[in-house]
């Protein structure tokens, strides 16, 4: 009888502990956000706000679209060089970083619409050159197809593709750029890590970020909230719907497109075309499309070969906006 009583008691205790951890993590999120306010502006988008940060000068405006589960901290070495010649804008998708949670499902079609509203309401100067990584390529492709008159070119960095085989969770993570080996150093603080970093602040930063500009240090410390984890998961769970949406998207044939393919650890997640073949197919969707190879990179090309990404952006021919 005592053993039977211990079971529900243990379950209640476990639930209470999980609740306390969640509450503590939420409290830590609020403290971190207060200590490290957003570097940019909070722009209202359909009843919630997205954080946008733009700097530099020069046309076209480069708009960065990160992959799933990582953010624009992973683009810092690319952005610092692009600022020499272009205005560069980074933002947090709904629920990421400082941005408010947004409605679900979190599909690329919805997020492309949010990006359009964000850029319009913030009066970000056109034309845009979209630079997107992994899952972010879905958003960039949909945005370009819907707003051709605002876009001067697109660079896709080891992009996800709708015809990638999604066999199981681990295979899908591999396919969509969430490999621990490549992204571990970019992952923001979670759970007890987050609580510890709330007290340690910038002393908890990884060595390579301690000398980075303050906005990157703050961005690393603020993410990931429980809201972000939930919305990242919803992005992942909505992938099949996103894939359907992307299949219905027609990329403008007169829009310059550069596709960067990572060649290290690029085996497909299952049977079917290889990433190299899918990326070649993607490049052919534009009359001005080309594919280049990151020969020393895993999926995080922006970290492994940032100069290659910078060169791809600068060498993408800019077609006059219609």
C-alpha cells in the first residue's frame, strides 16, 4: 500500500519540479531581457511585435533569414563584412529572441507574410537581397515569389529542400540543420544553463563571443526562452505543411539566385536525391541561377566559410526591380 502511495506522490513531485523549473526559466528570461534590451526596434505585426535591427549603408539592403533553432549570431562574421558595403537587417522570427510569440502553425508561408509586414512597417529601404540559411530558404523563396518587385537577388546557404526525405526525427534534424556537432556552440542557454547565465551574464559567453559586438553577446544570452523552444518545435512539426506550401511556390525566373552547397557531411537523410542534386535543381529555377560549393563546410557555412557567403552576396548580380 505504501508503495502504491509513493507512485502518485513521486509523480506529483516530478510535475511540481518541472513546473518550478519552467517558472524559474521564464523568470530568468525576463531578467535577461531587462538586463539586455533589444538592440533594434520592436515593430508591431498583427497584434504582436518582432525585433528588427538594421545597420550600415548601401543598396541593396541585405535581409538575413537564419535557419531553424539557430539565429543571426551565427551570421556575425558574414554581417560584419557586409556592413562595409551594404545596409544589413536582422530580425527575430515570432517567438525567437526578443520577438513576441506569433500564431501557429509556424509555417514558412506565415513567416514570409510576417517578414513582409515587418519590413514595410519599419520602412526598410528596397530593394532587398535575401540571404537565407537552411529552413530560412523556404521563407526567402516564398517571399521572393510573392514580392518580386521588392527583391533584387537571393542567396541560399545550404538550403533545406521540400523534396528532402524526412524519415524520422533524427533524420529530419540532420536534413534541416539541427546537427549538434555543427550547431552546439551556437545554441543559446536552456533550462538551468539559462538560470546560471542570468547570474553570470557575459562571463558565461563562449570564448569566441566575448570579443564580439554587444548586440551579438546580448542576442546569445537572451535566447532561448520557453516560448522560443515551443515555436521552434512548432516550426519543425509544421514542416510537412511548409513543404507543401513551398512546392506551390514558383521562383521568379528573372531573379538572380545563388545556391551554396556544403560538401562536408552532406549525405542525404534517406533514399532519394542528394542535397547537391536538389540544390542544382533549385539553382535551375532561375535564369540567373548558379550553384557554388563550400568545400570545407558542414551545414553551418556561415561559421565555417563566412568569406564564401560574403562573396556570394556581393557577386550575386542585382537585377533592376520591376
